[in-house]
C-alpha cells in the first residue's frame, strides 16, 4: 500500500502566533504609551490596533512602532480618550 505525504507545512507559520504578542510587548514598554491601552490583533494579514490612547501623538507613535516591526498593513482604530 502506498501512502502519500501531505504537501505543505504541517503547522501554522510561527509568525502567525508570535507577531501579535511581540507587538503588544513593544507597545506596552513604549514610554510614550504609558497612559494608553492598545490591543493588537493579526487579522487577515493585517495588524489591527484597537483601544484608547492619551493623544494623537501617542497613536502616531504606536503606528510608528508597529510599522517598524512588521511589513504587514496596519489598521488603526484607536480612540483618543
């Protein structure tokens, strides 16, 4: 009897599970974002940022940090509170 082996990766790419937590860590340690609560989700190949920030400058800094770490598109739905 012949068995065919599956073609392609047997497990998801590590990037799929590591990018979100890595970005969350980077944002949580950024001095400019101390008063912010930003959640990171990888959704459909893009990075989705949600939550609240203390200012527009804090939102811009969060986006700058994320775009410096990944080449994925960034969707920002952070509110100034």
